[in-house]
């Protein structure tokens, strides 16, 4: 059983929840830029949260499904001929066309049983810089054939059968894609970075007052933020130190970079801020040209945001389980 | 060395903490940090995702909401560090490996060797002998998977980085700048002076140990001929 890529869209890769435990040899965890949407997409087709799915960016693909397949597309509001944010049973031989994202930047297309590419270092995620994981370690292109689980057709039918409130090929309900912005700029909560005090009071104010624009050269490694150049008061060299998902670095040119899923594990640029982990998937839903601003917060607030996100996710996951009669 | 004591613990967001021991490169501190990282890693705490030694400190990445974390994860991470320090770090020889890296220093693979030799006022052969005759130590892995920053370069070969970085440096290129040497794991852009190339894969995700180097490793470079290089590149 397979999915055939008829048109690849802008940037489509296979992603799961990433590979932890290798940062000491310079390999970041990677995985879905928006793991919340991936988790929802997987739940909608009855998968575990970490099953591999297609990460679709800004402009979606045309896909052909060789057999009956239960799928769900969650995340950005793509124009598509399938309904979003719900389980959909696509018939053997049918084509699914996903075009522009009207809102948000990334969608996750999950299939019952997951995308069956081999695991590399414990994950099926595509790591583009290292050319491994996913399908041949690369961005998907036209005529690619993605393997699905051997029993995917059976799983698809069985699971669709279990759903309570359904119509011919889908259901009447949908899940809220709560990482996708209603309006911009979005607020990103940020903790002071290690080098925050190296910036003078005026620069600190500029950082928190500016509406930053995500530049076109942003990618899975980092989001560059266009706005006023940030100058650090101190000029001494910084010893290369560890970085994390959501670290905001300021290189010499003054253009801040927010580190995303495929980030470097260490870096020698000053870190002005660290984005609260609950807000990173929301940043991943901002397309180039989109806007963000920062709100200063502490660790307590970051924990509260995390708990809030987790509670909302659990509530939705319980709702999905109920629809499956569990 | 005076007793190793952290002078700061800085949150790296809400899922990691950076425990700092020195803000400047101190080789003794660096080595201690690597042994400490190995020790913290060895505790295999279920809520710890990664322990990353850097030049002057180490990061502990964790799942703050893991069921096994009692109280707050950042304090728990710092406790783990102080417990390891109290217990005492392992001896250097118990953790350090020696990695031998075959390198072909012939002109085809060493576009900057002549210039480096001229700057250092030695012959290219002498430059090779200086590089291959030194023992290096991996100070940190970063920038890309398996990309090791190694200290121990002869001061005679201390040349600055190139003014204009090359857009693509071939994978396996062995390069020097200032007091360090690196081996490029992938074909990526880089500004270091290329003096040779190894046929070994620096990072291979399919290998049992994907990274050729780990922080703290001792490294020696062994000159090989072009023929040997081609044979080993398979």
C-alpha cells in the first residue's frame, strides 16, 4: 500500500516526534515543527502520537492513494478537496489535492498505521541537512512513492467502522487546530536569555516592543525575524554554548534567529531570549511574511502555558477517543 | 585545578538548563565538564532527554512534565549535577578514547596547504608533520552532527580563518584555524583552511555509533597516500 506524489507542493517531508538522545554528538531532535497538530492528526486516524506523517508547508501537494486509506489533515487551513481536521476515508485510486494555506503554515497528513519508511536512530523524521530519515533523507518530489503499513487498508476500514457519527466518507465534527493563529501578530512568551543583560535597556525595550516579521529565508532550522537591528552593548566574544529549541540568538548583523526543530545544538551567538516551549508550535504555524511579538515571562508562566496546552490537547484527545467508542 | 563548581545555572527555556563552569575556554574545566556530562548521562534519568557538554558548561535537556520528576525539573537537574560532583568525577583514562583518523594531505584534497605553510613559514611537508604529529582533543561537538572542535594544534600552524568562507567544503575535509582543527562531516560551507581529507564518514546515521568523535576523545591524524584514500573511500 502506498501514496504516490503527483505534485509535491512547496516543502513536504516525512516527520514524527523526532529523535532525542543524540544532541551530545551534535544531532538535534528534529521532528514535526508543530508536534501538537501531528499528535491530533495521528489521533484522528487512530494512531499513536508519534506515528510518521507528512509535514506539508504553505503550499500543499496532490496525492494519489492506491487503496482505501483513512487520513486526516490537521494544522494550517489549507484549501483542499478533503475536509480538514477530521478523519476522512479516501477510496482506492482517488486523488487528494491540497493547495494554498489560507491561515497557518504547516499541515500534518496522517494515515492509519503511519508512513512506513524505515526508522533511523529511533525516528522516521527527515533530517534534511544530514540527508537521512524520511524517504531517502530528502524533501519529497513528484513521482515519489511512500510506503504505508502493510495492513493499512484493513486498519483504515476497521477504524472508520468504529467511528460513531459519520457520513459516507467523513464525520460531522472536527478538532480545533489550536496552534494556528486567529490573527497576527501572535504573542510569543519568552524567558530572558543568558545574554539578555548584555543588551542595554533601550535594546531590551526594542526587542519586546517590536512587531517582528518572519523573513523568507526562515526554515526548519531557524526563523529569522526582520525588524530593527539589535546591537549588543558588550563586544567580547561569547564562548560557544548549548542552545535549545526556541532559543533566540542575535548574530552580529542584529537580525534575531529563533531556533526551530532542526536547530544547531551549540552556538556562539548571544541568546537574548528563550521562547516558552508551549509557544514554539504556534511560531511554527507562522508563514514567511507573518508577524510575531514577544511578551516577557518567567518559568512559572511558561509552565502554566505548557499545562494549559496539555490540558486542551488531552480534552480533544479524549473527545476523539469517545468518537471511536473508547 | 580548583574544585569544579558551577558559577551559574541559566534556564535554556523551560525544557533545559545550561550549567556553566567557565565563560572562557579553560582546557581543564572543559575536560572536567566532559567527564561530568558522561557521569550525568550515565545516571540514565528517565526524564532527561539529552546531556550536552559544550566548551565551558553543559546543558541538560529534560521533559519538565515527566511523571518521574518530583517538584521542578530544573532543580532536579541541578541536584543531579551536584550529586555527581560530590561523588567525584571519573579519572580521565576511564573515559577518553583515542581515535585515529587517516588523512590524505596531497594537493588534490588540500587546497589551502601551500598558503598555510607559507603563512607559518614552513614547508608543506613540515606543516603536515606538525599536524599529524600532534595529539588533539575534542573540546566540543556542535555546528553539525559529528562536527568536532579539536584543540591541540601546534602554535606554529596557528593561522586565521579564511577571509571569505567557501560555499561548499567537501565532506571529510580536515581544516585548521587559530589553535584548532575540525573535520567537516558533510559538504557544507566553511571558512577554515583545508589541509587534507579523510575517507572516513564523520557522521553516519546507519552506523551503530553514528558519530566518529565524542567530546573528550583524543584524536591523532595519520597521513595516507592518495591510493590508500581511494581504497578506503570504497
